[in-house]
């Protein structure tokens, strides 16, 4: 069987468990600078699934993140965990992208850079935007089947993939053709920790925007180009792609390619008000059901 070419799409997200009043900007977008940034949790499950498939079937795990320069941190994390290579999709002209424009840019990156891909893996959902739309929209734009809520891959054989997906009250066994896009849930696996050897190697990895700072640290490299070449040879250069690199149409990304607008974002704290305890007895439940019927809730 041909080795698998896999692309994992990962997002750097603000740690929404630590939301504060500064979390939102006036225009309704997330004030990322005010929050610690982390690897979107279910993207770690997607990465783990890809690494696991590589162990079974062979092949390569490529990781792409679209985001600001700081997103290079999640790419380094992916390298620490075992990814073969990682790429940052970053361009000022991507700013303001909604899920449609984001999935267009991701689709362009996959098809221009990895035209022979077999599997694209996404997390089920990002913990900031929370829409769970980017995976399915990217599959639609790639024109390939999608399997969502995937928990386990049962078999890949003869151009077909058989997977178990999470559904209400159980799981479903589904099969489709390759290439395919999977969205992976947090119940799929336990992401592996950083591998010490890889951490020692890839913590020195750098992106184009790091070069000016590094040049003053390593004066033996006379130019940014010489330093870039050195890092490339060592496998420590994280490429950054802009709009031209992925042949994106400027009408399809950023504000121009985004039909949705954030009108308002509110931070909601749930209080005990309106909360009612139901006694776990036959009488308690009967009374609760009667109230629901009276309330037309049931
Ligand atoms: C009108 C509008 C304007 C916006 N403007 C901005 C802005 O200016 N700046 C900004 O940062 N965000 C902006 N956003 C948010 C941005 O669109 C979303 O963060 C992005 O599309 C991902 O959507 P989501 O978080 O719901 O991801 P989901 O759909 O929940 O993510 C599902 C999966 O898709 C993959 N994925 C999602 N996003 C990425 C990514 N960036 N790179 C790689 N893989 C990814 C991951 O595997 C993830 O687990 C805007 C959104 C809207 C609606």
C-alpha cells in the first residue's frame, strides 16, 4: 500500500478557561494579546491520530496553522510531538477571515503544497470560535468526503478508509474513499507528550520573522539568507506562506471573503438563579414531568 500523506490543520487558541474583561476588542474580535495562547485541544487529538496512522501505514505528517506569527508556537509543539514538518499560513490580508475565508485559505494551502494528500485531519471544534465549521467547509472546498466526530480508524485499504465515529448513545462504523477529511473528537485518544530529543532539537526552530533577531545573536551568519539556509539544512526552518504562496484569490480571504460579521460577543456567567433541584425519587420525577408539561417544555 502507498504510504499516507497526511495534513493536520491546527489552530492556536486563547485559553478560554482564563477569560477576563479584556478578552474582547471593541469590534467583537478576540483580544488574543490578553489571553494565554494554547494548542486547540482537539487538534492535539487530530495530530495524535495522524502520528498513530503513520506508525501503522507509514508516510508523513505535515502540520499547517493559519494565524499570526505567534502561532509558530503550536507548530513547534507539533514538531516536539512528532510531526514531520510544519508551516505557518500568515498574511495581513488574511485578517478578518471568517470560517468560510479560513477554510478557503486552508484548502488553497493543502492543494498547492500537498496536491497528493490522502487525509486531512482537523480537530472537531476550536475552543474560541467554537463553530466546528472549518473542517466541513474545507472538505467541501477540497471536493472530498468528510467523516466528522471520528474516534478511531479501523482500516485503510485499497483506497478506502473505515472509521468509527461518535454519535449520540454510541458509535457508527462508516466507510468512504480516500482522499478524505476527518474531524477528530477528544475521546479519540490520549495525545502523546513532547519527545525529549525532539524538544531539544526543535526548540531552536525559527520562522522568517525570527531571522533579524537571530542574526544579532549569531553574527557568524552575515546575512539573513545565510542563516535561513543553515536552518533549512538542519530541518529547523518553519516556512511561512502568504497569499501568493498558496495562490489565494484576494476576494476569497480576509474581510472581502467573509460574508459573516460578529455583531456582539457577550460573556455569560451562569448563576444559581432559576435552578431547581429534582429529588431522585418517583414523586420528585413525577412532579418535575408534570411541571414540564404544564410549562409546554415537554
Ligand atoms: C466575521 C468574522 C471575522 C473574524 N475575524 C477574525 C480576525 O480578524 N482574526 C482572527 O484571528 N479570527 C477572526 N475570526 C475568527 C475566525 O474566523 C475563526 O477563528 C476561524 O475561522 C476558525 O473558526 P472556529 O474557531 O469556529 O474553528 P472551528 O470550525 O471550530 O475549528 C475546527 C477545526 O478546524 C481547524 N482550524 C480552524 N481554524 C484554523 C486555523 N486558523 N488554522 C488551522 N486550522 C484551523 C482546526 O483543526 C479546528 O479544530 C473571525 C470570525 C468571523 C465570523
